[in-house]
């Protein structure tokens, strides 16, 4: 019975990281008049036609509800007089949910600098959310280490038994 419980716990623990294998990510920018950004999955496919809501930070009722476009992008004007941050919540398929707080950026910037800033933020967000080779090798190392520890414990039990 102990063996079954141990193997079940080990299997569950080893499979838990795969829950993040296809996660939803979002980045957003707020300039005081409009909220715009992009939603995408971890494999960099856009979260197309996905439900989203925009909230004033610290409030529960949404200022605006809408959907992303076919490229996962959104652009919504907001008529609010309060200062502060805006929270964007994206709810994707299969229970995926992502949220981000979009702090207010300078409204004096030109349209070209807004686009450049948006592209830089998109690149940074994609680099942050990407799965790298060293992450995969590290995961394999954990698995090999766990099985090595299991083999060591089993070998020590066998030597004590004989």
C-alpha cells in the first residue's frame, strides 16, 4: 500500500509542471485614454476572439468587457476620470486565465513612440514567457536526480536486508 501511495504521489508531482505547458499570457499598456495590448499562449499562438475585461485597479466591477481580435490584440478607449492603474483580465479556452496591471504611461508621447514602446514590451514579454533549452535540461536533471535518489534508497534497503 505504501508503494502505491508513493508512486501515485511521485507521478502527480512529476506531472504537475506540465500544467504550465500551455498557459495564457497577456501584456497591456494604458496611456490615460486607451488600453491596448496582446494576449497569447505559451506556444506564441494568439489568443484569438478571447473574452477580456478591463477593471480599475482595486475594484471588482469591470469598466469594460470585450474580446480580442483574430491576432489576440485589443484596443479599447476608456472614459475614466480616476488616476491609477488599470487591470486587464483575459479568460481563454479550457479555463486559462491571465491578468496584468497596466500602469499609466506618459500621454505626451507621439504615436510612433507608442508603437515602438508597444513592440519593445511585446518582445520582452515573449522572451520572459518562452521556454528555453536550459529549462528543459534542468527539468530532465530533476527527474534523473529523483530516480537516482530512489535507486540509492532502494540499494541501501537491499544491503541492510542481506
